[in-house]
C-alpha cells in the first residue's frame, strides 16, 4: 500500500515529502477552505513540491455534469499530475465518464458502499475513495468496505485503484493495508503518529547513554 497525504497545508506536504513516504496528495473543498487561499494557487504550489498524483476536487457548489466537466478540464490544465476529484452522484459518474474519455484522471470520492465503487470503476474512474472514518463515526466498520471493494475489484479484474480515505489513526492505516487498499490518504498528524513507538525512544536514549558513558559527547 502506498501513501498520499490528505491536506492542502503546504508546510505539512513539504514535511511528509521530505520524509520520502508520500507519492501523492488529496485535497477536498473543506481542506482548501481551511487554508483560505485561492484553489489554483495552492494546487500549483503543491504540484511544485510533490511529483505524483494530486487530487483537486470540483467546487462543492457544482452539482451538474456539465459544470463538473468544465471545472474538471480547468483543474487538469493546472498541472499534468492533476487528478479531478468528483463526488459519487449520477451526475458525477457522467462527468467521470466524459473526463476519462478525454484522458483526464479521476478520483470518485464520498464512496460509502461497494456498489458505488463498482459504478465509479465502470464509469472509468482512475481512483475510488471509500471514506473509512466517516463510516466508523456512524458505527459501520469502514475497513469492511475497503475489504469488500478490494475483493470485488480483484474478482472482476478492475484496475481502478482504491484510495482509503477519511483515515483518522494509525490502526486505520494497518487495517487498510491488510484489507487490500492500494493507497491510504493520510493527514500529516497520523503520519507523524505512525513514526512513533515508546521502545524506539527508549532504545535511542539507551544507545546514547551507553555510547556517552565510554566515549563522552
Ligand atoms: C479524502 O480524499 C478526503 O479528503 C478525506 O480523507 C476526508 O477525511 P475526513 O472524513 O477526516 O474529513
């Protein structure tokens, strides 16, 4: 399983990219709004940092296929690495089909059932984004959805990639990897948590103490 970072915060993207662990970025309208900056500007800056797929979502206020297609073309024109993120609706599927036909990569988002994922794949989506954490929030096991989609795609020979989204903690990450997600898109705070273990810290402290006891500083 590969990692994308799920944020529009440029400093966090730089930190994760410097660590060498991410190969793509996902954003959404809420994450863009949180930064309070012009969409095209932030996306162009992100593209100058990460050399990999960058998902930019159509505006939350655009709900018809024509509007999404037009916006999708503009998003794709920002940088060759752009992926157009489209909500999982009948209009979204229509837009996905057209953009795919034009050679534009797509990420169908807000996927909460295996059938939604299957429809998105059949409409030509490059990626589907099942939202793990938001399902857990309503007492439905998000990881079961990831496993179902992975199994269906495998049986049907579908090459649409599964991005496990709405990842909230390191256990989610392990669960997604075991369930067969191709990618997990993870906030920086979770990447940082994943690096940590108290025995790692204790081990470093002991190595330092032992070394200093014989060789000094
Ligand atoms: C996915 O692409 C979304 O941007 C994101 O993972 C949503 O996460 P949230 O449910 O924590 O807002």
